[in-house]
């Protein structure tokens, strides 16, 4: 029991101290809020120092100078004439002096008048102008023109043909073979630079293509009547065919000729010739 009482007494003492400190803190806080006591230095509020305000210069009004009045004209003194008579105590005869002054008159020099002649002098005659004599202009005799020697006419250069062979035709006629009208075809000659028949050694060949799936290709020859002859059919038709002269490698040697048949018997043969115009 004694130990318990001691503990209780200690606790009561500590409780009293805590309550007392709490009350002290509350009072100090209230005094700080009411600004009765200053706060400690670490907790003092920071007062910012503002920079000095820049004062702009103001315009000071200056008084305008007033106009100085011009001095008024000073009146000139007037001349007063006083009489020259002075009375004397004795009875002497009075001599009066005229008060008016003699006026001065300006004397001008006499004018000079030039004497004039009674009759005007005659006007002298103008000199007669002397005619200007120009030198004679020499006459130039033109020299006879020399005869111009005509320059020789140079023939224009001959343009090189695009293809080494030129075509001639087609020329339509009736076929003169044994078949007669039971034949339709195309044939012709291939001539060289000297109009000679070219042989198969040249490798030149004829290629014909038709619009009805007809195709023909043969090397030219020099032994037959024609260098080449292609039979298209055994009766007449109105077909159209392209004739081309080519090398063995397929190079075109002349412009392609179009042969269009009329379907008549008297035109069932078309003659197309090729003549060489330059080496190839």
C-alpha cells in the first residue's frame, strides 16, 4: 500500500507539471498572437527591403518672357520766338525788330537745253551687200563598171537515200502464164547499181505477209524470168499484202510496198521491181 501511494503521488505531481506547462504555452501563444511580446529572433517575420523608387524627372514650366514695350516717342521741343525789344527805364525811342525770319529759298541751276536743228539730218544710206561667190563644185565622172565574172554554180549535195533499194510498182496486169485467170500472185525483179540482175549470192530475199494469214519468203535468183514470184491463190480475191525486201539477217533494204488486188482477172498479177541506189 505504501508503494502504491508513492507511485500515485509521483503521477499526480507529473500530471500537475504537464498541466502547468500546457497552460504556460497557451498563455505565451496568446501573447504572441496579440503581439504583446515580440517573437524570438529565429521566428521573427522577414521584412523585405524594397529598392528605392526611381523618380523620373519632371518638366519644370518656365515662364515665357513678356514683350518689352517700345519707348514712346519723345516730343521734340518747339521753337519759341521771343521779341528782341527790351524796355529800358529811360525814355528812348523804341526800335522794333521784326519777329518773322526771312525764308530761305533754294536756287536751282538753270536747265541746259540742247539746241535743236530746224531740219533733221538725212539718214545715211545702207551699204550694198557684196554677193558671196561659192567655188565651183567639181564634177566626178563615174568609172565604167567592171564586168562581173559569174561564179561557177555548185550543185547542191545529193542526199543519201534512207534505203539502199528503191521500189517501183505495183503495176497490175493479167497473168500471161498457162494458168490464166486461175492464178493470182506477185513477182518482180531486183536490179543492182548497173541495172544488172542480182543473184542469190547477195543473200537478198523477198518477204510477203497478207491479211488472210498468207506468208511467203524466198531468196532472189537470176536464172528465171523473175527474180522472185509468189503465187497467192488459184482464184481472184480482193486481198491486201505487204511486200518487203530484206537481207538474210532481216534488215529492211527498201520501203515496204502494199499490194491491194481488185479481184478482177485482168489485174490478177502485180509487178514490183527494186533497183539498188547505193551500196549496202
